[in-house]
C-alpha cells in the first residue's frame, strides 16, 4: 500500500464531501460511484491493490478519517461508492489491457503469419 495514494484518497474525500451540499449521501453509493469515475482526480488514485485488505478495510479506514464525526451514514455511503468506483475502474483497466494485447497479437500475426 503506497502512503502517497492513501494521502491522495484522504484529501480527495475531504474535498469532495466539503464541496457537496448536505444530504449528498441520500443519492446512494451507485450514483456517487458514477460521479467519482468521471472525475480525473479520483481516477488518478491507484486503488487496485487495496482490495487485498479484508472487506476493503483500508479504504474504510481512510474514508472514516476523512469525513468528520458525526458522519456515520455519509461514511458508509462513501465507502460503498469508492469500492464500487474502484472495482469498475480496475475492471475497465484490465479489459483495456486485454484488448491492447489482443490487437498486438493480431498485428504481429498479420505481419509475420505468412512466413
């Protein structure tokens, strides 16, 4: 776990929660996750390795430290939103890497397959 990524996520969550109006947690984790995935500042944070911790406990700890008490409902929604967004981001990156690999193999096969 990279300490700089922890600091980035903590700062991001503090900023995000302070710039959104009261009651953002009522929108739900799925909707917030969609918004996070569209934010370049969020997608810049490398979260893929964080899933190794049981139940995303590392993400939960970082978010709990970023959202001040009393924020129990907000913390739960943000943890779920970050987990959803990070999982989808990681899945998208894996699919993209696989597609690039397939294209490279096809190009090389096209170039050298006739020999």
